[in-house]
């Protein structure tokens, strides 16, 4: 399909190219163009489905009407669902979203930030990696609008939107305890990110309240290991700890590996072991039995992140840093 230019509009409307340029750049009245001509040019532009060049618009306004979204893994359903809602919210205010995945790699994250800076995106929504604090600080020094999601750096003055991870894990663990489970495992990654630490803290504190915390029932896994290695690690851990009667997986990729490990070991859910996982997943709804989860308030996080970003993009000098914490939801299914 032929790209429509201002020359095509000028020919159709029977006016000069400069007249069209003034109208589509909102300078018609200033240049003394009559309301009738302005209306005619606008109608022709709409009829021909004219779309202004993003580069030209950027050069003229300094804005690209674009947002850089950096997440850990866009193939992970949690981040995919979050990105979808963020894109819908951005589209409603006529912004486009550029997606990037870090794979949990700090160097890759820094490269992505610099690439998006070169692309002149108007703002950043970032689920940061463990050592990205300096790069976030750079964006703040450059006065670039930025909002962190899912995790943040304590002490850094930057707006963020996260789930109340401590409360969510604390309540989920108490739910298991109230169901009569006493030998409860916690499966976490080796990450030092705040959201993972808070989830483990919530679980541990609940167990300590009932005086049933057992440090040997805590497994820390390597995030960067492949799925086969994760499954093998989980199998080895549960073979060594046959007394475990319940487990909370602190992220869905660990929970999915755990389900495969239990199946290969012949461990029955919930007869032999009760299971709860953070982050809902379609597989959890299809699994037999269905899996109880701690679900993020994805819609709330996405909408709030766009709102906070827009407040910065509208007036960077007047916005105030806001730290927004949203409540998670324990969705009880058949695995407990």
C-alpha cells in the first residue's frame, strides 16, 4: 500500500503543500489559514488515512509518543499479561510500547536502557534486574520519566508499583498451616531482589509464629539454570526431605518445574503434598488437580504504572515520587 504524504493531501484538497504542513502541525490558525480550509485539509487527511511520520513528529516536538517496557521475560505469562494490559492502557492515550526482555541479565538490561535512550522513548517502565540501580539512577539524573514494576531498590527515590509480597506470602503460609500442614517447604531463587526476599520473609515469619520453621526445608535455586536442571534440583531436594507435606513456590517458573518433578517422582497432589505458587499461569488452571496460586493484581499494577509515568511525562518538575503497593489475591484451587 502506498504511503500517503502531505503532497497527496495537498493535491486532493487543492491547496499548497505548505498549507497542509501548517494544518497537520496545528499551526493553521497562527498562519492565518481560514477555518474552512483547515477543516477541508483535516477531512482529506482523515479520508486518505494519513499517518504522520514518527521521526518527523519527534524532530518537531521532541516526543515520540512511545514507552520503553523492560521486563525479565516476556515469554513468562505474568510479564506477558502485564505487558498486554500496559499496552492497552498506553494505546488508550495514543502511546506505543516497545517491549524488551532482560533474561535476568544485568549487562543486557543496561544495553536495553541505552538503546531505548537512543530511540528517544518518552518514558520507561522497568522490572529491574538485581544490579540495575546505577542505570536507574542515570535515568533519574537525565530527568527521564521512569516507573519500576514488580520490584524496586529500597532507598532509591523512584516511583514504583508492586504487590505486597510480604503480606501475600504470609497469608498463604498461614492458610497452609491452618489446613494442618506442618512440614512446609519454601522454594525460592538465589536472587537478592527485594520482591523475592519479602516473599521468603513472609513465609518464614508465619512459620516462626507457629514455631514450625525448619531451615533445611528452604531451597534456593539458580535462576539461570535450564528447566531440566531446575527439575533435577527440586527432585533431589524432596528426595532428601521426604517429611515435607506442603510447599510454596515463590515464582511460577519454579512451580512449573516442581509439578514436573512431582509427577516423575510419583508424588500425589494434594494427598502427599499441598502446593501453592506465586503468579498464576494457564497451566495451573489446566493441571489435574488445579493449582492454588497467589495472583498479582495485574490490572491495578499496569494502570497505576501508566498513571505514574504520565504524571512525570506531563510535568517532570512537579511530579512527586509515589510508592504504590497493591494487594495480591490467594486463589484457592484443588492443590491444598
